[in-house]
C-alpha cells in the first residue's frame, strides 16, 4: 500500500458512520457508563475476547480492562484520546490498515463500529469491574537493558586472559593448547594422540584450499622429516591462490551470496561475480578484517574510494529482491530488514532482526534499537524499482580508471567516425542509383532490406557489377561496425544512496511500513553501552550520508565486544567443524554459551592485536597440537564427553558439497585449477531438474568443458535452480545468512553419486587417466585409483578386493575392461574415506 | 562428527530440539528414510556417541501431538489461480451486468483499481447434492462429489502476485526461504515408508510453476525435509535409473565391494554413526530403485480404474495419471503429495488474463474427471477417511475485466474459493462468503494460515505448537501470531 492509498482510505473513513455520529447527544457520566455496559461490553466480550481477553492474548493487546486497552499492545497505543479517529483500535475495526483487519473473521456491522467509535470519543468510560488491573501485567517478558543483562559475557569488553598452566607441557605447542588442555586436565581427560601424517596433510589441504593434496604434495610431505615440515605445508597452503577460493565460500555463505534475485523472474544480478572475486582477492591478500568490513559496509564513503571498495559494497545487493511488490513501501522495509538482519548476525553475532515488530523476546534489544540501526541504511536506494534499467540506475556504477576512460573515449570517437564515413559513402551511392528505380521500386527501396535485391536486378545492364559489389561490401562493413562497438567500460554492482539527506526514521509499529511510531536517529545497540555514532557531515552534493561509515567504524572498533569474538569464533569453527560458541550467528542470551570462553577471548585479542589479519590466525590455530590431534575415539573420552565439548579429539567431518565436486574433478585430473575469477560458469544440470522451472532451462547457459571443470566457487548461483549436487549435499541456504551447514545423510546422496550423470561422466574420465598412467595391469590400476581418491597407498588386501571386483565385472557380467575399470573408479568416488576427513 | 542422542519424546518446540540443533553444530545428520536400519541393525551398530543411546534418524515416523483424523494429504494445486466466481462461488446478482462498469476495489498484477467492467460468468451454475452446493458446468463430474466436500468461499491471501502468493500458499510466507507445508509434515511426523520419500511433488508436463524449487523447498530446515519430485514418465525419481551399461547384478557386486571398503574404514571409527548411516543409505538407495518405480507404475491398475481417472482421454491423461499415482503413493505411506495442474506461463496454467472461457474450459477438462476419480477411488478403497484432499490455487480472480476488451480476469487475493475433502473434513459444508461480486471475502474471512492450520490439525499436529528453532526464534508454519484451524469443517 503506498501513501496515496492510505490517504484515500482515510478520506473514505471520513464518510463512514464513525464520523456521521459526531453529533450524538452528550451523555452524562452515569449514562456513559450505562452505554458501556449495555452496548460496548457485550460487543467486546462477543467479538474481541477470544483473542484479547483472559489468558489468551494476541499481539499483547488486552481488551478486557480499560487499563489494558489504554496500554495498547505490541503495535503501540490502541487509543488516541486526542484524536479518537486515529485510534489504532478504530482503524482496525474499520479495516483501514491492511493486515490489521479486526476481527479477522469479518468486518463488524456498521452500527457496532459506531458504538465503539462513540465510546472512544467519550474517553472510554467503564464500569468499575472493567477498570481494574486485569491484563495489566507486563506486555511480554522481553529481557530489558539492565546492569544485569549488560554483564552478560558477550556484551562485556574482551580482556586478554592469562594463559593457564597445564599438567603436562609435552603436548603444548602454543597457548591454544594450554587453554584446551587445562580444561581436559580438569575433566581428567587426555588429548588424543597426533594424527597420522597423511591424514594431517589431507585435513590441512581441505581446510585451507578445499582440495585434496596432489600425489606430489603427499610425497614431498612424507619425505620431509624436519620438525618444521608441517609448518612449511601450512605456509604453502596459505600462499596458494586456492586458499581464497576456499575461505571465500565461508564468507559467501554468511552474506547469503547468490547471483539472482529469486521470485518470479529470478533475474540475474549483473556483475555480481565481481563481489565474489573481491572476497577471494581480499582473502588471498590477507586484507585485515576491519578493512574488509569497512569496505563492504561503506566502501563508497571512505576517504579513498577505489573500484575495489566500490565492488565491496555489492554486499548490499546480494539478497533477494521483489521486483513486483504488493506494497512498495513495505518492500523497501523488507530490503532494509535484510541489511539490518544480515549485518547484525554476520558482524555482531546478534539476531537483531527479531526486534523488527516488537521488542526482542530473547535478547535485551528493543524495537527502538532495531530502527536506530536501520536508520544507518535508511538512505540506501532499493536494488531497483522494476526491470533492468532501474537496476542499472540504482545499483550499477562505472569503475573504470581515468586512463581507461580516456583510452575508451578514443576508441569510441574512432568508431563513430568510421561509421560516419561509411554511412556517407552509402548515402552518396544511393543517390546515384535512385534514377534506376521504377514504379513500386521507389517505395520498396525505402526499406533497407529491399535495396540489395532490387539493385541486384539491375546488374550488369544498368549497374556495373563492380559498383554493386562495392555497395554490398560497404553495407556489410557498416553492419559489422554497428555490431562490434568498442568494449564498454568496466562497471560494478554497488550500493547507492539518495544523496546526502536521509529521510526521517521512525519505529515502524509492528514492523508495518505504514504505521509510524516515535522518531529515531541512527544509534547503536543500547545493551553494548556504545558511543554516539560519529557521522561526518556529508559534503555538499555528496552522493551519500556517511551513516554507513559511522556504523562500519563502530563495528570495527577494537573495543566493540562482539566483532572480534564473532570472527575468532568463526575461524575456529571453520577449522574445527564447530564454533567455541556453537551458534555462530547468535551471541545473545539464548545463544549457546562458549565451551572455552577464555580461549575465545584470547583468540579475539590475538586477532585484534595482530591487526585483524586472518592468515596469522590460521597459522596459529593449525600449528597447535590441538589441531593436530587424531580423530580416533577413546573409551574415556566417549564416556566423559561424548559430544567432544572439551576437544579431547579432532572431530571427523564430511566434505561440503563444493569440496565433493571439486575433489571428484581433482582426483580424475579434470579440474581446471588455473583459471580464477570472472563471470560465473554453468555446469550441466539434468533436464529433469530444469523441468521444475516454469520455463525449463531459462537462466541457465552452457559452458565449454574446460570452463565447466572450474572450481565450484565459480558456478553460477541461481536461487530457483540450484545445482543438484550442491543441493543434495547440503549447500548453503541462499536466502538468509548461513552460519553452519547442515550435514545430512540421505539415500538421494547415494543415488546421486552412484547413478548420477556427473559422477558417471567423471568416473569415465578418471578411468581414462588411470588406464593411461597404470596401463593394463589391474593391480596397478586399482592401486592408482585408490591412492588418488584417498591420498594414501592402499594395502594389499584393498588392492586384491578391487582387482576381484574388476575381474568379476569382466568375467561374470561380461563388462569390457574399460567399463569394469570405470565402475571401479566410480566406486572410489563413493568411498566413505573419500568423503570424510579424519 | 558425532550424533547427539535425540530425546525419544517428540520435543517439537521444547529445548530438546533446539539443543539438539546447536549441540551438533555442523553435524546435523541422520539417514533419511530409516527403513534399512531395522531393529537388529540399529541395536548392533547405530548407537549415538555415548555408546549406549540408540541412534535415531530425523525422518523416522514420529508421534503426532494427538490422534490424527488424517494420515495423508493430497494437495491438488491449481496453479495460476482459478476463478472462484466461475467455478464454485455463484453470483446470481451479476446476471445481466456483463460489460457494465461498477465501483469495485481490486488489486492484481495491473495494480489497484476502483472501478471496472463486469465480466459475467460464461458458465451455467446448478445446485448439486444434498447440500445444494452451486457448481458451474465446468465440473460435470466433480459436481457429483459435493456432499463429500467442504467449500471455503472466503479465502484471503497476502499477495495478488504469483511468485509471492505461491510462496504464501506453500510456505505461509510471501518471502522466500521458509519450509513448505510438506516439509513441516516431514519434520513433524517423519515418514512411515522407508523406501519412499515422505513429501512428493508432481509437476505439470508443461513446466513447473514460477520460482521453481522454491515451492517445494525445506527453506531453513535441512535438505532431508524437502520434497522429492516424482515424474509420471520415465524414471520417476532423479538418479533412480541405473547408468547405461550397468545392470543390477553388476551394481550389486559394486555395492558389496563398496560396503567391504567402507566397513573396513569404519572399524577404527565405530563411534561415528554417520559412517554407518552412509553405508546403510546405499542399501536403501538400492531398494528405492525397485520400490519407487513399482509405486508409480500404473500398468497394474485395471482398465476400469484407469478410466475412472480419465486416462481414456488425451486431455485428462497427464493429471489423471498423477492423481492415480498419488493414490498409490498414499497407499504406500507417503505423507504429503502435491500435484500441480498447470505449469509454465500464461494459459499453460489457470492464469486466465486473456480468454477466460478457453483457459478455464481447458484446465477444467484436464482435471475434472481425474479429481472425481481420485475421490471415488479413495472412497471405494477406504482411504478417503484418512486422506485429506485439498484443492485450490494461490488466489482467485476478479469480477471485472483486466483489459478494455475480452473476458480475461486479473488476480484476486481479497477473496477466493478453495475446498477440502476427506481426512475428517465435514462433507457438504461451506464456510464464508464474498460480496455480491465476489470481489472480496466479507463473512467468516479465512486466511491461508487457517487453511494450513486445518491441514496440520487434521494430521494430528497442533498448528500453534509445531515449531522449529531458527535464527533466534521458534518458527511456525502459521507464523508468530498463530492461527486457528477452520472449526466449521472439522
């Protein structure tokens, strides 16, 4: 509903019976009370109490006492005594606000509405039994900002804790181990033994690059007997460009990265891949996280704005976008909510979004807090209004350099001049042939497409062939020029604001875009006792308000209690499979308490003191003895701590969807590791899946084989058409921030790896590679296939088992040697050992 | 990664589930479709990380909140939005008004309008059955079933735009990202047939609905709760067919060898139930290769039965086959089956913006006999009592013309008709009214949430209790405000 409609509705209300009775006779107080008991109360009891009386109270609104009515509900004041007609109660019964039609089962008859209106105008006279305290309990049990809630651990500043003492120093490599072991000591547990070297290499390679180690890397590591061998591996992996490709995936999960808008059209987001490349590049360059954050939240408002910082603001353009909203104003607030929610969860680890319609029910975050935070984003232009042009205007900007611009300008001028010359030549020629035209030809000749056929008829009698040919050539050249314009300037998908002035922000009652409550100014969450935002006054003619910069600066202040903790927890989570806080997007009162609070604070301090650099943290974590533990179970551990709360061992994990796909391609040698960045690629999606689209195949292209075999991070992410492999193996939910991937085990996964197009096609490729390298010897084939899939040398027994299968397939099932080998290769891609890491 | 023991009580909204989710962190695991894990196997191997608690899978059959009236749902989804005033919502006062311009507030894809040109219905209405329900002659067969059916004439939805309205009808929200009705069933009740999915969607051969998979997604729930697409032609489920060149004996050999490798791998990791679950899932997949095609194979049905579903006519064969498959799936324990009538765009579905007559004649012909056959077949097999059949689209249509010329009607979410039958629904009833033009619901207004609440209620789930903890909140299908089931029809 837009504003003009609201106005129109108010205009209608003026004609309704509500006002028509304004001339009612004035009643004495006694008569007023009688009016209440005879007319109003029965009405309330009959039509309202079911949801707003007694113990069942919807929307926090009690209609069973005057105090309850006056107090109002979650949506705010129900009664406006100064302007009775503006009372929410009356608007609701008059069905004036969409979503607030009361009672919802059907509009009250006009005379009943009039009774209520008259009663409100009288000032709500009631009988004594109705005035009381019924329903006067606190509206809800939402936690408030109090000294007590302020003391909650995650709202307290981070203090670097002392490194604890441990019983046995032999297993301590760095401080992390001391924190973990001191807890194990207390529980009487011993840490698991170090993991085998191959398993450690596999763990680290997948962890940092999302890929298995190559056979050469395994050999090198096994040959390196120095105590610093693993350190060298970690350094090599951190320097690998594949590091960024792997860790970008974690970040993209968090910021709900997808390349289309969802909804009916699910249109592609232009140039969104630059954001993905930005994340990969930032990680590979070890960009400090505070800078990374500032660039994404306010890259267009920084002192130095570069193409890179502009691309970073694509952060705001990754979400779903309704291009055909039922209610534009409401949709604007849906978009703003997406920014508040995502930013709150990703950077602060708080579910701020829950306070959109009412006070947060679980955390001391008020609805005011929500709208003060929203005020930082209030000036952002919607992704678009509808259609491609509006998106270009609201979300696309040029990122070309001055030099590029100049170079391009030259090309453009040159192109235009060439075109001009040719067009003139064509015109001149046409003038010379005009006299040759007869009758209807004169008219037909006006249409470009008729000219060549007409002129052809005149050759060679009236028109020399050479002249005709020259004309045809000219036209072809002109068409070519028209088609191949000089390449356009580089553009990016970015955030834009509506200039330096920001519309006033309000608390939107019940999250309704049309129901304004009190005014609010940008501000941070009260529970964190924050400073006032430092919003630099925007320069005259500035394109934005500088509000987001103020927000980004507060988020990245070292004294912010949440940012560093939340990030340190995520780093830990991605290395160990679970966070120290197991609810990584929720550090609130109902989030999971940290299993190792002091370790978390120590990591957070290290992170900030180390200049927010991630690679240093990876190194620290991975070189610890804790990271190098085996995942093998111990009786004592399983008994005392079955969920491994204390990290007495390393948890096994299944590969993620993307790792599975990339590993299949790595193992069979097809993976295109070299090509990074650029527009996304399309893998082959079975027709059965495309058939689920309203226009099968729409929005999905074809990529040539080499492109198709690039890493999963470069596969086009279409919200309504997810690559089945990714969906089946628990890829990230694309519409909201995904802090933890599920790991399900389903028969559809087995069917996909066993019968699916992808695995069968790639198994064939694998078989060709194996045959090429191992020759015809079955034992050699099996050995090679198994060692490529598991990165270790198979035992003799394992080789015999594989050979037996191949022989049986050939002899008993009459499969060709190629087929038999292919099926053995397919088997290796189905091994638990292939899919799980120790 | 290890599994946290799940409480044996169905702790839908209590701390148990919440704790479970967080407790396991990244390791929310379990074999879907538990079948293979029979008692013996479970007792032997599948124990939780503490070594004593029996491992349980998330899709195991769970107890409902109370005794259910229905055990299965078949949702006949009329994609595009059938016109209520041309099907079941008779408006005699519109007679003779064709072409007249009247004041009426409408809101569709063409925006908000305050007046419009009346398009009188192009069909004749008659009263049918004991209950005297009006039905237009679009549905000559179905009109014989009205005494088994409850009509909801006062449905309303939050959006008159297909994309968001479909999400609302399927997931209760106009924004994408929430689990669909069938996912809630899977989550709340699990599956009783280990060899078949619990939530099945069948699409119109002309194409899927807009937003595709968003309409059967599990949203923020794990993927094992999402729908499985089942096709009437070819291999019914993706990846069910053996790759060319592989026969069953070869596959068996391959699986036996794979199992030997996997068992060997598991020896030193016996505490990890995921590994056992994954081994088991291959056997389950193997079994599905035969059970699923059997369940969807219609050749064993008699000619009479096939005829009942309209398989003797070209027009009604696709939808009829799907209805018949739905019955077979329900017989085999599939919890929730959704069939789309209409797909793709424009007149390939019920979205009659151009020629109303041609559009609705076509889609009614395609579905009338199959739906009637389904109801009668369920009845004769004693399945009707326990099978809830739901019919309707994402919204209805306006009483007025969309364009200056023609009979096309724009979308209408202010009021439309749906119907429910079987599964403990009172037949021969109707609830609610729209105004004289059918432009909006005026009496006993119902919301999509009430419809969802009714479905859950009949399935033995308290709609205001069934919740899933996500992003700091106990989410419900019927939203934070909750919703009452439609008491008049249950």
